[in-house]
């Protein structure tokens, strides 16, 4: 059983359902042992099918995998936290999770599983209702998350998309310390203060969207010209080490102490993204890539919730 989160995992956000089972299998075949899932991705059943096939074929045992899932916004009320977790366990076909995260510090009104699953952001799509906020304090959600550990449903718990202020607040009431903080982080959004704070509290950090804009162009949340892979600092390091620009950016993420969860549907790219352990960036190269920071956040509820769901709901200042 992995004692710590693998440095390079595989993310299933935006993997098409019809491809997911095979993508999961191919990721395990390529060597990935951390699979990053979520109820909201809508493909956990298919991830589970890929896992089951890989185990049946002898590629891996359940104990060798680190499986992460996330509590969706509509399950924040304490009486619904376990329900959300058990649904993910059922869909993934496993008895326990290695890590269960609060997906966003956003509580929305409960939507029963038999009404719509995954419930997504809009409370009632038929009536164009927009998002419907729920009066659920985060400390109540965390208390219910802690109970999941006691019941053996997950080995560890953590949070996603929390700010420094929310981390400070969480640490005043947590009986079980968060194991992992998952945040957007890449050379255009280095999050130096948040990483330092997590380190002081002994919380590990996982960076999602470690390559920056690539995941967002197709969603019209980033421009074609915003790829960090075209930056001279990245290309120079790639040339110096005989690696691709993507490998350099992923190496930068791991070398600064975060685990990362890149995503691709191509087996050759899966292997490429894993092959970053045989070189090390110099201090100057690390500094030059970090200096690309623009505080550019691609995944911002304060922007996309209003544009897509008709509700202004910022969580970052």
C-alpha cells in the first residue's frame, strides 16, 4: 500500500466516458499508481471498470493503487457526506479510498442521487435555476469527513481549492489534519505563499492542471497563446536536458515538492509524462520557470460560475 502519494498521478477530469475504462487500464499499464477521480467528472464507473480489468489481468493489486475521489458540493451537509463517499466507492468498485477530498469550499443544496447524478452545478436545469447555495458551514462538512476515516471508508481526507485563510481556519478545528491540499498550480500560477503555508502545517500539496492552459483552451477558459510550453525558459531547459517542454514543466512541479496529476488519452503521452525522474532542473532553471508567474488562474469559480451557471460565486479575492 502506498504510504505517500505518488509524485505523478493520472487525472480523469474531462476524460470522455466512452474512453475512460480503456484510458484507466492504459494508465495503469503505463505505470501510474495514483488515479485522481471525482464524482463530478461523471466517469467513476468507467474508471472502476478499467481498474477491475487491470487487477484481473495481474497488472496491479488494489493495495498498490492510490485512488483519490472528491465530495461534490451538493453533499456537504453532514448527513449526506457518507452517502456521497459510498456512491463513489460503489462506482469505482473498491472498498476504500486512499484519499477523499472536499472538491470545492462551496456548499450547494442537496440533489438526491436518484434525481440526478452527478448533480453538477445547476440545481434544476429544467427551470434554469442557476446554483442554489446551502447554509452548511465547512466545519460541519469536515467533521463528517473525519467520520469516514473512522469507518474505514477512506484512509485519508483533504481539501481542494482552499485559500490560505480557509486552511488557517480548518486547522483550528480539525481533529484529523488534512493529508493533502489539491490546488491549481503551474508556472503561470505558482502559489508560493499557499505552498509555504501548507508546508508549515505539514499538509502535502497536489497540483492540478500542472501544464496550465492546455486543459482549458477547449473550454474557452484560456487562449491559444497562453501555453507555458512556448516560453523560452521552458524550451531552453528542454533543450539542455533532452526532454520535451511538457516534461520540463512537470519536472518543475515535482521538484518544487508538489505531486502532480496530468491527463492525456494517448498511451505514448502517458509514458512521456511519467518519464521525468531521470533528470533534475538546476536552481537557475527552476527560478527562471517560477519567474513566469502571472497569478493566472484558469479554474476560477468567480469567473466560470457566472458565465456558465448564471451565479456569481467567487472563492478567491
